[in-house]
């Protein structure tokens, strides 16, 4: 049996996950919940927050795959 090529182990067959940035509004500060702008369903997401937030803050969200990170706010 041949051993696997080490490069094949490092390279993923899956394409890299797409990264997007969106604006939203903080609806709940603890736990952090954000409603994304232009979301027709009005669903709220629970991102990991890198900054302290308050209800009503405008939030800049990074989304990669199914993960969301609140990168910053604009008061």
C-alpha cells in the first residue's frame, strides 16, 4: 500500500469559505444579537463580539461560512 502524498494531506479538496462583511443593528447587548441590514427574514444572528456594544449600535459584521464576528460599531 502506497503512503499518501504529504501535500494532499495539507491541501483541502473543499474550496475556501467565502468571506463577507455586512452592517446591522444590535438588538440585544447581552447576549449580543444583531439584525443584518437588508435581511428579508429579519432574522437575528449571535456573533462573537470583539467590542462592547449597546442596544441600537450600528455593527460591522464579518461572516465566514456559518461564523459571524462583530468587528466594530458606529454610534
